[in-house]
C-alpha cells in the first residue's frame, strides 16, 4: 500500500511540475549547456557556432505541418546558450560583475521547417557597440544548405563596457592559440579588428532608435 502512495505522490508531483513549469525547456537548456561545456570544442569569440534541432509535434502550429513561428525564438535560446558557453562570453561577463539579456530581435521567415525535419542553427557576432552585442542567427536545412530563416538579435550588456569585454575575450583567445593555430584557423587578423557595422544592422538600429523616440513621445 505504501508503494501506491509513493507512486501516486511522484506522479502528482510530476504533473504539478509540468503544470507550473515548462520542464522540457529547462531539461533541454541543461542539455545544451552540458554538451557545450563537456563535449564540444571551445570557440573563438568571432567564430560561428552551430547546433542541430528537430521539428517535432510539440513545435508545430495549427496547420500541423510546419514549425510554429514562436518556436524559432525558443530554439534560439539553446543556440545562444551553446555560443555563450563555448566562447566563454557568459562566464566572462559574470566574472566582471555584468549581466546580459536580449534587448531586441527581428526575424525573417523564408521557407517552412516541416514536421519531423532536422535543421541547423548558426550563431555569430556581427557587430558590437558600447552597450550591446549584435548577433546573426540562421536556420539552415542540412540537406540542401538553404537558409530557411534569419534572425538579428541585440544582446544588451549591463554594468560592463562592451568594448572592454570584447577586447579581453579577443586577447584571451589569441594567447591560448599557438602561431600555427592562428595561421591554420585564420583567426590572427579578424581577432584584432572590430567588424564594420553591416548595412542591415545599421538600418535596424536606426529603426529601434525611431521606435524608442516615438514611445517616449507617446508616454
């Protein structure tokens, strides 16, 4: 009889946890961080990282044959966690007493990700200013290399100058590499130079400033 109560309590606790928390999300986040920390190679801060995913039935919309639009941003959480861990970005920010959060994002859908198909998400830093880091993410079909969706995101860094943060990460990575590694990986030059702002990022930043100004006027 005692086992019945224990099983019932465990089942009740499991259902309650699923009712008040999205357990699957937290489990996947833990898995993404664990894989990046223990099983994947460390990456240069200016490198492109990638993770793979699969569109399953919990990801689809009411039409039942492709990924729900909102799920793209959810998948990006796992891709960013992988990037943060492998490049040491998040660890360095916390060590310096700062924090990071997403301040803005824009997404462009090009073609459906159908149910039960695999996809790859690439993440890279394309620019930074004194307050934020700008990232580009792409959802790519492994079978044909087609970019099905592209996202620009602005990661806001607080209590820490971004230029100081990036200079430390760039310098740290260069010190860890041998001259042969730097020559082989092609990181010796691009690691020292802040990239020019891409046109689409510049236009997007301009739109954000206009939007902020309009909101301040309305309030």
